[in-house]
């Protein structure tokens, strides 16, 4: 015959294991749900990364918000970085410098770009752009050459 104390222990242990099984099933469901969410997040991230890469390829350099205004970032000149990553205005400046017969003065470049060179305020921003980010070299005499 069976001892009632042993049956009681077996019943208690079975209840304990049933409770543990329930907890583990709940944890497993939570783990599976989180893994599914991570898989979705990875797919969304991949899609967004591809879209951003496509947009950058189409527009050149990225656009960011600075003080509520959209500003195009101009990448530093580096090995392997092509002129095509520059905003169109910078590409025009670079082309004008390359077309100049020798080092180009700011006024000459401004004339090629169709700027009003008689107004000093029109040339100052151009000077900053020419020397910016290492795409052009500013010589001691103030003239510019394209870096090769």
C-alpha cells in the first residue's frame, strides 16, 4: 500500500512543476515575441539604410536641420570621395576653378559663376566655400587651385 505522505509529496511536487511549466511557457512566449519584434526592427533598419543610401546617391551630400533650417552637409575631401557628393553649387565652383587658366582669383571665379562681382558681399561667401573642406587649395596670393 502507498504511504499517504509520499502521495502528498508527489502531488505537491507535481503542482510545483506545473507552476514552473506555466512560468517557463510565459517566458518563452515573451522571448519569442521579442525576437519577432527584433526581426521586424532589423528589416526596417535595413530598408531605411538602403533608402538613405539611395537618397544620398541621388542628392549628393546629406541634408540636416540646423536652427530650424535645412542645411546640406559638405563632406571633407578624402581619398575615394568623388566630386559628385558635393552640392551642385560646390560642383559649379570646383568646375569654374578647374576651367580657369592657372590659379583663379575669387573675382574671376565669381564672374564665371555669374555673380555680381562689384558687390563685395557677394564674393565673401564664395571665398568661404572655396576654402571649405579641402576641395580647393588657397595659395598665399589668395588665388585658388583645384586639388588633384
